[in-house]
C-alpha cells in the first residue's frame, strides 16, 4: 500500500492507496501501481507536535481503519509547512521503516513549470496541476479552497502556467470577526436566501455570496485568457460548498491532491528503488527504535501559503 500525506497550514490530509483488486501479483510488478483509495483522514496541522506524537496519531488512524503499518510500501509527502518536514521524515522512518518522497525542487513531476522562479510554486499547487491534467486534460484551472484559495492554470500541453492566490474564506471571516467587536462568529455555509433577516443570516450571506463572487470573478478573467473550452474544477476543504455554487466550476474532486501525490510517486519510484522497502516491521516494533533523519529526495516544487 501507498501512504500519501498533504500537509497544509490548517489541515493535514492523509490517504492510503491499495492495488486494484484485479492487480497482478506484487512480486511480478517492477513498478507497483496503487489506484484504489481505501482510507483517508483530515486532521489539524500542529507544528509543535513531536515525532512520537505524530507517530501515535498515525498509529491510531491506521488502527481505526484496520490497517497495518507493515503493509505500507511507499510514502509521499507534500508540505507547505517547512518546520514539519524533518519531523515527518523521522515519523516515516521510525514508524514505517520507509524513506519518504517529499515533493520539493528536483522531483520528477512530468510537468514543465512556467513560473518566473519555479522554486516559489507551492508543492500542493504542482501536485494538483499534475492530477488535474492526468484526469481531466487541459487547458484547465484548479481552484483549491484551503487556508489560501489558489487558482492554478494548466495549458493544453500539460504546462503549469501560473495562477492566482487570494485569502481563503476562513481567514477572511476570522479577520472580520476579530476587527468587528459586535459581530458574532458564525458557521460558514450557504444561507437559505440572500437577504438576511438577522445578524447571523446576514453574515453568512455576505461570507458565502461575497466569496462566491470573488471566485467567479477571477474565473471569468482566467477563462478570457485561457479560452472558454477550459475545464474548471475545485478541491480542498470547502471545495464542495463553494464549488457547487459557482457558474464556472463543473467538477469538484475532493481527493485531487491525494491522487496527484500517488501519480508523482509512481513517476519517481522507478528511479528511486529505495522508495519501496523490501519489508516493513510492525508499527509497534518500530515505535521504540529511533532513527536518524533521512536526506530529502529529489523533487519539483516548493512552498506557498495554503
């Protein structure tokens, strides 16, 4: 099985991919292919957590899903929180006996990056672009609703063109609540009607339809540059809520980033056989055996706020 980890500023999303049920014998495959998502979790990103705290968290998640750490044959990580990178490397080595592939400059993605400085592009943005082009073709725009909302553009040739970054709806709401003493915090959701008849309803209407207007306004301009045939899809924590209300977003793909991590891992595993361990001890056996930090793998895109 393959463990994929997407570390954002607010949330960390994990997924476990297994071979298709009709997949050939693993021993017969030079390059393993994992195309069936069997488990996924969304947890809070905590920069202060230690290696063992993350190890216990992962162990508990695996236990609840009736999965064994010893079955993990590869790990790939996308992170926009650099202080957590060495922590997660040690978690992978100590609890899974596996050297992770981190998405960073030098990793083979199969996608040219047409950014003034490609090292500035967030790892998650490249991962999303790779998955979107693989699944939907191009040209396309990926809207990722995270701590920041990003709009990433991919050409018909599969080139990463760049995009737009704006504050996420969550931090926009936080700024409003912090600066307006009499306004209560409200749940961000689509209200029953646009005209609010109380403070809560008015706030929800402003947050939802105001942000929807921002999204559709940016997409209208992007489609004018890329062409009206461009496909638009959404992902991220609030992708389903905002995406389904947009007049331009046609697909909401909740697991797009996890799929992108899987695709990039498969493109790199043939060149890095060490990414596939011969065998892995159980999670309990490794928990007590600390190891040294591993060195980073070659990779293809750095960090940006998310």
